[in-house]
């Protein structure tokens, strides 16, 4: 974290010392601008992903030993690798995108070869909203309290 602060302070000092902080090469400036805009589009919000139903089952669930469909389902999740929380201009992540509101979503699975039980409900966690946590990237020991 100290290295990140040193980098930001060094960049600010370099910019204040020079007339302009823009790269002298126009192509470099455009590339940096495009990178900043791309990072800004990666908002901390739930994104649709597919999840295997089997991965969501309890270890004692007998459904894992049966044929069923669908085998995968689309749910919304807050994914750190698909979100950006930080300074987009510098390309420096400072927070993590984590779920804020989690709800249970019932999924119906069909068991085509089971005469006694032709369908079942499976409950899967879905993220309704996300928030940037206070945990800094690279600081796995701190919690969301910002310490």
C-alpha cells in the first residue's frame, strides 16, 4: 500500500513540475484515454454468468447422482475480475467489488427418468447489487471496515 501511495505522490509531483502531464506522443495519449474509458465502463454491478447446478448442491444431495436438466443456469454475480473499483485514470485498483444484496433464487430442475419425483427446486444465491468494499487490493488481512 505504501508503494501505491509513493507512486501517486510521485506522479502528482512530476505533473506539477512540468507544464503538461499529457504524453508528448498523441497515440500514447489516445491509448491511455481509451484504457481509462474502458476501466470506467467496468462498473461494480452484478453481471450475468452461468453456474453449474451440481456445484450448488449440498454434499449429501442425491441429485448429483441423477440425470437432470438444466445442468447450468444463468445468475447475476458480483465478480471482481469483471469490475473495476479504483482510479481509472491511473489504472490503479483500490477496492474490491463485493455483493451487497444477496437473495435466494429457486431453480426448477427436471428429472426425466425418475417416476416418483419428476421435478425439484434448487435454491441458488443471486447477487442483486454490488458495492466497492474498503478492502484494498493486495491486503487480504483487512476486512471491509477499511482498517
